[in-house]
């Protein structure tokens, strides 16, 4: 089950244009495009006539023409044309989804349209704020979105999975502080006087040990920001005043595709060396390698979960405190929504 009364990222702003983009979200097919004035539109990707994919049709002006029988639907889902027929049945209407553009991403609201409030879109301002240089990307993971959330809320695995980029021994051996703030989970890990991981050395040229931090925030249903960075050991852990600091925000907008697949919209936005294009390209390649390592882990995990006929649950240890809290919050929200409680969530 999914939390429907929430905003999900459906596409990057750059990939949505004057073509028809089909994408499954929360087990529902959507077709998206931009009107001639640039405004985004999202319809159900099922022609109400014979349920053919509208995304396989054609964009005519601001209307979608079905590629099967030629019927046209405007941006409000209303059928405006039926070949060989003047009378158009009122029920011949496509479902419309609330859609918005913010922080260089395209957002859709999968639940009750009347509750779609753009003020509830999660804060990812680091994608377009002055003083930050974002590197953005998109991947698909063949794993349930909650497994991806688990992966991001417990970064212990960095020590073992990401040794070539962001992992070091300090991550696994330093305890986390985890707390719940309403519907949010906040996790902090401070690693004092530790060896800088390989990517930190490449990005910032650290030659001594560092004081390193990871501050993670989870917002339902699957939005995670990670404030990560480091400074030479013993110097001020304030990125605004310490010229030797390294700090970036890892932004993770996870959108369920199907029960066993996830759209992963990501961004790594840094507040140092913003104009260094060579550095940016190096970081991009290293981060993609890191995410590919995660994808291999999670897709293997999903396969083994699906094939386990014993029904045994996933087990938890101390490092899973954030995962357990997030899952408990999500279980409560989904249950409340299914029970008819009307509340929009920021995602």
C-alpha cells in the first residue's frame, strides 16, 4: 500500500517537455507533458475508451490524441473529439492529477485532488538556491521503496559497500542519535578524528584526519535529506565560517513505481568550489558508482525477500532505529488514510 495524499516527484523539470512521458507511480500509469506555455500536465495513462496508453499517442496542441482510435483529450481530461461522431458522452473523460513544478522537479499528487496543497511540497531548496551547486540524476531500482528508505536511514553499510568512495571504519563504529519529531525522523552521527574517506580526499584535498558528520532527515512518504561533511580535526564545524570545510546535501526523492521497483530522483548539492566543473564531473561519476553499488545490494535483497517462503520478518538491531521509526510512522499514516482520515502530508 502507498500513502496517496502526498506529493511525489514524477520527473525532472528538464526531461518534461513537448513530448508524452509515460511513467508508473504507486502502481498507477501517468502520462505527462508540457502545454505550449510550459505548464505541466498529468493525466491517467489509460484512454477511458478502450484503456490504451495515451502516452503512445500524439500531442496535438495542448491535447492528447489517443493512438488507437484518435480521440482527443484536453488538459482537464475532457474528450473534445471522437472520429465520426458529434455527440461526446460525458463519461468519456480521463483522470487528471494535480501537478506542480518546484526545486527543478515535477511533482504529482496521487490522492484526493482537493487536498493537494503546493505548500506541502518538501523542501529541496538546495537544488536551486544561490550558493549551492547541484548535481542531479535519476535511476530506477528494482526494489520496494521502503528498502531504499532503509538503506538511506542506516548509513552503516557505507563502511562495507562504499569503501572506494564515502565509506570508512568510523561510520560503522560510531553510534547514531535517533529521534522522532512528529512525522519526521532525525538521525545524527558525529565521527571525530577519523580518516577521511576516498571521495572526501578527492573533493576537498584533506591530508589530515577530519571531524565528520551525517545528519539525516526523513519526511513521509519517502523524502530524505542528508547533510554530510567534514572539517580538519579540531577546527570549527561550521561550514559558513570554516574555509577548509567540505559540505554537501544529498537529496533523495523516492517515488514508488510498483511494489518491487522505485524511481530514485537524487541530487548532491555542494556549497564549496561551485564553479569547478571538473570537480563536479568527478563527484557525479563517483556518486553514480556509489548508487549503483546500492542498487546491486537492494535488488539482490528484494529478490531474496520475494523468494523466501518462510515468511520470516526482517530483523532489527541498534543501527535500524531510524528505519524502524520511519516504518512505524508510515504504517500509521497509511492506516489512517485507508480509514478515511483526511490529511495532506508534505512527503
